[in-house]
């Protein structure tokens, strides 16, 4: 019987009105919410692995836990920066979640960037170093390492994506990603294309802001009740 929920994701999974909190309330379990706005899949996987590890170290059994992860945009990145001088060079951070201080007790933080940020650090990185095929490789690798970690402890989980873009492979990427995709257990993904896609199909008039893909409280609540709870109940 599960008694504890661990969730991860980006802004679709981080606020107090998002699906993780609704799921916690609907399942009536305790909950560690690791999501952070603007997070990429690198930081999502790191935070979930660490939280599961901490729960195991605290004496919680794998049977008590259930993990839910909503993967984010492949191009998003997190860089751990130790130097105050380097942190200054990354300003303005654009996202109010950056730098993200984690784990608790660390002195510095993770600078979060995505392809749409117009600060000097983000524009320099994406102009000089970023490659969409590598982004997709790393996204599948993050999924795979978390999958293998959870399965090694026989912890039940579900994966999903925040928008359709997460699983859109770039042109000419097949030779790099097909073997990774073959290793991923797609049966552990929710039966929806993405949360955003599900909301458009089922509750298209409930987005809080025009031209903003972020669902509102009502959509998150319905997603938890109509998709997540039935999935978990069937999985137990």
C-alpha cells in the first residue's frame, strides 16, 4: 500500500495548485514535491533520485512510495555554479527560480536556462554550444536512468510530459536515440500525449491566460482525478 508520493517536473508540476498537490489530496498520502519552475530534465531526474534516496535512507520501504514525473523541454539546462563572480555573470537570471539552491544546505545554486531566455548567459550558450540532437539524447538518458533507478528498488511510478515537444525527435536524430527509446519502458507513460494536449482536448476554455500553455487550477485538479488517480489505482 502506498503512503508517500514523490513528484518531479517543471512549472507544470511545481506550484501549490498543480497536479502533484491535487494528487496528494485525492490519494490522501504524504508528499515530497521536487518540481521547480523552468527546470530541465537534467535537474528533474537528479532531484527525484535524491528524494527517493533520502526516503529510503530514512527507513521508508519501496512499497510505500509512488513516483510521478512530468518531463520538460529537452533544450532546458541547469548549471551548478560555485563562484559568486560567475553567478554575477549569469544575471539577469530571467526565471525567478534561478539560481535554484539544492540540495538543502548547499552554498550556491543551479542556474536555469532555456532557449527562450534573452539574458547574456542563455543566449551565449544556445548560440555557441547547444545542439537539438544532443538535447534529445540527454532527455532520453535522463528518463532511462530514473527508470532504471526506480526499477532497481521496485518502486512504482508513472512518467508523462508537459507538452508534445518533449518527444519530438529532431531530424537525423534516429541513429543517436533509437536504442535509448528501445530501452525505455513506454508502458509506464500515462495514456496521454502530454498534459497540455490533454487539457486542450478536455478543458480548452480553462487556461488562465491566452497564449500561455500553463494549465490552471481546475485543469490540474481534473487531470489528477481523471488521469492520475485511475492510473495509480489500476497499477496497485
